[in-house]
């Protein structure tokens, strides 16, 4: 790892400070989080960027910042500050836009985290540093960057299709692809020396994205076209979103009953945030 870059330090500090504010101030968290309805219906496009500076927990924040710590310095040193900022914010925006595409019919879907931007930084590094080896905390043997990249892409595609967890795989995949493409745009000559790794990442990623965009009916996963019969996976995904929505509505009903019985001043800060955030979306 090279020495810390100035932009890297600013980004890590900003993520930490704003995330901790979000932990304490739920109204602030609600105003900055990514939420499909707020972006598409209210045109609150700032959320495509601001959500990248919030995290759901200290562990979530720590994992993203550790990854950024190890990758951002060398990349910033190689690209320069402005190109590095283009990779970071381009990946953050690209990841959230792909999440918006995937979840455009799930108005209640929300997310936070710098994962899309961090994925972009990692994959820009994979493109620009062909000989890079990656080691992991619980895997003492380094693996080639191309192998990590391929595994990450395939896992992200599986995660998007299966909808089995609460991980933002869409932002990961979108951010990774955008970060890699921006790096290539700044240094196209890298294609001559690292074509193998780059194609291993881009071919499955772009193919999947094109299917999601133009022919979602070809997937056996969670996407269907208008008028088609939903697959079992689609029904499971829809049930998941409906269950979350029902849970939030139940909590909202409880808060409204509390207001009727005890007045709005009786609400806790968290209850007020819940009322402000979800009251217009249920």
C-alpha cells in the first residue's frame, strides 16, 4: 500500500463523520438515504450521492473504509486527484442508478452505503494494475485480481437474481463496472496489457445489465416483463418487499394510535423519523 492520498483522507473522514451523525440523527438519515419513491416521484436526485455517505452500522462503515483505505491511496497517486474523484463519484452514482433500474417497481426499496463507490475503486485498480494480488483476512494465500474480480461479479449477479439477503448487490455491480470503465477512459492503453482481466469482468457484467435493461423475461431470476407470468423467484422477491412494507405500515399504525392517545409530543426521535420517512410512502 502506498501513502495515504489527500482525497482519500477527506473521503474517509466524511464517511465517518456523516455516518456517525446518521447513527444519532434519524431525521438526517431519512433525508439522505436512497429510497426509490423519493428519487422517482419526488425527484430527490441528491439521494443518489448522499446515501453513499451513510451506513447502517459501525461494522458496515468499518468494512467499507478499510477497503477504501487499502485501495484508494495507490489509485489516487496513479490517476491524480481529479480522475480519482471521477472514479469514486462516478461509481457511486452508477451503482445507485443500476439499483434504481433494478428496483424501479419497488418504491419502498431503500439503501445506504459507500459500497458502490468502493467497488468502483477496487475494480479501477484491477484494470490499471494487472499484476495485483489480493489477500483477505481469513484467506492467507493471495489470489490474482482477475480471479477475485470474476468471482465478485458472478456473486453479485447471483445476489441480484436470488434476492436472498439485504446486501445491495446492484450497487456493487454497477459501481464496479462504472469504476473500471472510467479507469479505462483515462488510460485506454491498459487494454493492451490487461485485456484478459478486463474482459473477464466486463463480458458477464455488461451482458447481465443489457438483459436487465432490454430482455428481463430471459432471466430465471427476479425480473419479468409486463403481461408475463411471474416466476417463483419473482413472487418470492415481491413477497419479501410486501412483507417489509406491511411491517412498516404496522409500525406506522402504532405511531398514529400513540399520537391520537398521547399527542405528537409523546413520540421518540426514532418514531418521528419513521413517521416523516415512511408516512408518505405507505
